[in-house]
C-alpha cells in the first residue's frame, strides 16, 4: 500500500531532524512541521477567512452619515410668512432627520425640536417680525450625522391695515332714535371683520358695547338713554391667523345725541269756576287739573292765563301742587263779562304743548250774590 502524501512529508522531515545537532533547532523544526500539516489539511478554494456571525457587520458595509446640506429657507432671507417649508438635501442611508428651530439668541435646546422621516417639513407656527435659526442632522438607528450648517431668516412685518372711515350716524348728529344703525366703509384685507365700541365718554373708559362684527354695519336695538351724548369708534382686524389678528388703528371718534323722550303734552281740565264776593271786593277763581304728567315734572311747570274784561287785561301765572291741581285767581272791581285764555305752559322755562279746553268766559252779574268764601 502506497504512503499518503502526508506520511511522505513527515518521513522526510524526520530524516532531516535526525541530522540536526542542536536540540533548539529540533524544537523549531518540529513546530514548523505541525503548521505545515495543518495547512495542508485546508481546502483553500472552499473556505473563507471570515464567516458571517450574528451581530457582526461586514467592515466593507459600515455606514457613515454625512451632515445634511440645507436648501430652504435661504440663509439671511427676510420678509418670510408665518408658514414655511424647511428643506434639505437627502443623506444616503438616513432614515430620520432631526430639525432644531430657535429664535435668534436662543439656545437650540431651548427652541423647538422635530423628528422627520423625509427631507422636508412644513411648519405654520412662526411668529411675525422675528429672527430664527435652524439646523438639521441625519440619523440611522442609533447613528447620527454631524449637524448641518446653521442658517437664519427673519419673518415678515405685521400687515398694516387702514383704519375704517365712519359713515353714520354723522359726527354731532342729534335727535337719534332707537334702534340706531351704525355704518362705516370697508377696509381692504380686513379678513376677520371689525371691532365696534360704544361709550358714554370720549375716553372709552366705560364700554357699553364691545362687539366683533363681520361686516360694515351694526344695528343697536337696545334702548339708549334719552337726550344723551354717545361716542363710537371702529377698528379693522386682518392678518393670517384669527387667533392673533393684525389690527388697524382706531377710526376717528364720532359723537351723536339721542332724541329727547317723546312726552305727550299734558292735558288740562277746568274743574271749577267760582265767583266770590267780599266786602267791596270780588274774585274770579278757576281750578285746573293736570293729567298725562307726573308730579315731579309738573313741579317745574308754569301755566299762564290771560284775562280780559271791564277795565282788566292781565296775565296770571300758577304752578301745580303735588295733586296736579292749580288755581288762577283774578281780583275784579267791576261786574261784567270776563274772557280767559290759557296762553302758555312752560316746562323748565321752555314752552311745551298742551291739550284741553283752555279758554272760556265768566259773567259776573251785579245781582248775583255768593257771600262767603269759594274754596278751591
């Protein structure tokens, strides 16, 4: 039986070793022999130096994430809207991105943090007239890239609105009756309507009405005080967000005065006519009653009665008592026909209308005797 290749090699080495004089050489060569035998048993065509092992990554496939390159909003941009789309170039192998947004002068950790799985992000919560800084980094599982460059931008100034122009009631108008219709001109970009104020004073320290109105008119159906000045003004509301509107300046302040109370003219009724004769003196007495008026108002009234007759042409004045009664008493010195006429009724020294039978005549006959008093 022929010797195998391994045995032939071993026998050859043994012969060589016997010839070695030094023991150290013998030990060295023995080690070399063992290595040779091991190597000769390997199939180099079918085996690899490294086999995949669970939890290990092939060094040729290690992931390295680059810092994202920002695209929009541009660095140094100004006049931007409150809503922006943040964009950056995608990073190879990245599965998530972290965006940091902070106001200028604020640390990024104190600002807003967003985690996004695409390379763009829409945000509509920016404050107007504000400087911002932003940056992005990429991520893959626990791996993170360096942060991108930091870019900055500034949002737009708040939109300016013109103050409304008032229309009616006109400034200084009087005799305004309820309901009152307020009108003003429309303002461009007043997307969120108007604010209406009504006050009894021109400083608006006390507000009777503070209303949000969608159009350019407001009807006040509540009754206002009679004969009283009122002040009103309007401002426009616009902008992009109703929760944070852009407001115009206030309009001019206009004043109007309501109409005085429509008090019906007092009614006058002649209750009694009396002729009283005394010792050489006679009197004509007229007793009147008022209605359609209250005692407090009547206390400020004066009624003027004209008397004409024999040797007489006088005007008598009288005021009502708490029972709304008043009397005119004319002293006469001659018998005959006397005519009376209620000429004027004054309230707070101003003439007012009155109704009733306010004229008549009294015939004082020399033969008529009414001794004693005529109580009214």
